[in-house]
């Protein structure tokens, strides 16, 4: 398949070997994860080339993606709003707070960016007929939607506690769904068993190099919507870490290209009942350990063995950020606070605000800081969780 002028191959993060786009998943030499690499001189991009365009989807950023615009499987993802929340700035003791509302993506989740690019690779580069993914729900819905767009069959493996809306929409998009009793780890086991028997293209986090590559477009938009200045800090609810690692890649690219001055500090926000990244960060570890008893009502954050754990830690260290965990009640209260500011907020988005509150108490922010909170999911998928929270308070 044709690639863009700037695309220079897939570099292994472990051994450094560079492979062509024909390599489907991990490094064939050592099994390490792969990152797209570019000849930035060949890209020759300006701010005008990276302006968000809702009609184009991620194709608006094709100059810094592996595949040309006319080959990308898009459905209007991206170009999500960056909403000023001055009341929250007062609460956090900073100059400005914005919410990057990823709930406005095609299927209502930040995962759309990465899965659009990963499905493109599956269809156009590897001639796949089927794609598969283990998911807490949002990834399964996004995979089904983009696979349908590309004319592929999709197979999603979700735990039984996945929200009804996600389950319904996987099927509505034409996807095949296996509902697995138990939690996310059980869905992963079922996925891996099926993959050992089927010739399906895996869309699992960090198995394909393209999910975190598509996620980097979030950094482009934050910069473009901030008049090409980097915010001081970005707080991102984090499960596997594909979006945060992508955010770091995008911010670093913009700095290397001279389009912005510096990079934001990145903060990973997790739920206290399943916080392997925050625990590893607190311990000064280079990688995460499996969280033995995951237990949080915030499903998208209940990832006990994050595939990108070490890479998230590297991104936090590189930017001077940190990882933080807060309890379910604080997360739900954070989501309600953001909703009262007019954002259609998912429960997982509340982790960004409750995490920011804890970080503010720890002195992570300066009074003149500009802070961006990422809402990764629309509130419509998790409305029952938030309503139950209000009812428990007698509201």
C-alpha cells in the first residue's frame, strides 16, 4: 500500500530495528512494540496543514500519518471541542482550565482516533477480512463501527459488566460480540484463545502500532485550539495508556517540528480500585505489575495489566508529569462537577477532574498554569452510573 512521503517505517521500541508497513504487529526480530517513524523534512508541515476538520476526520493530519488521506478509513472523528471552564480554574487554583471533550468523537470515545488508523492498516496494508479486540466496551464499539466502514468483519470480546449501550452498538454496527463472564482479564483470555485459532487482525492495545499513532492527533488539536501554544499540563484518565502515549508522541512531534514551544506535563489519572500505573509511579518502578483485585465502577479504567504501562511511565518522566489515583466516589463527584459546567461527561472523565484536584493539593500546578482535562467518553454511555451516584445522595 502507498504510504505518505514522510513515513519512514516502523521502529521497534526495544531493539531499534526499522521495518516496513507490511509488518502487521510486533517486531518480528524481538517481539517489541512498534512505533511509526517519520522524515520530518519530507513532511514540510505548517500550522495550516494541521487544523482540525470535522469533515475530514484524521485525514486532516495525513501529512504526519503513515497513510495518505484518500486511503484512511474515517468517519468524522476528531475536531472535538476544547471548552473553557473558568469556574474549575478557580477551584484548582490555576489560571485556566479547559476540557478536551472526546465524547464528541464518532462513537463517543477517544478510542475512535486510534482505531480509525488501525482498521485502515488492517484493510489496506494487510488485506485482513476480520479484526478482533478485547475491550471494556468503548473499543469494541469503535472497532465494530470502523470495521463496518472498511467492509471488514469485527469480533469484540467484552466482560459481562460492559454497559448495555456498548453491547447494543457493537451489534448495531454489525459486529460479532462475545460476552465473557467475569472481568476484563477474562475477556482477554477468551480473545487470545480465539486468536490462536483464527486468522484475524488484532486491534489490541500496543499489538498494532497504529492505535497510539492515531491517538497522537489529540495533541495536534489541543495545540491548534490553543493558538499553537502548549498547555502547561494535560490530565488524562488512563487504562492501557494508548491515548496518553499517543498524546506524548504528538506533543513531541509538534515541538520537534517547531510548531509549538515545549511540551505539556502529562498526568495519568486512574481509579483507586485499579491503579497499576499510579502504584508503579509511586514505587519508582519502570513497569507496572498486575493489579490482583481490580474493582472500580468506572469500567474503562478497570485495566489490571496495562499493555502500555512502561511506556506511560516513560512519558510521565519525560514530561515532568506524574500518575495519580482517586477513589470511585471522588471520580463520580468529579464527573458531576464537570457535567454541571455543561460538559456531557462520562464517569471516566471524572477521573481527570478528581485527579487534578489531588494534584493541585499536592502542589503539582502553578497559579499561572493552563491545564487541560481530557474527557475520554460521552456521558450517554455511562449515564446510569452517574444517575445512581446522584440518587445515593438523595438527589
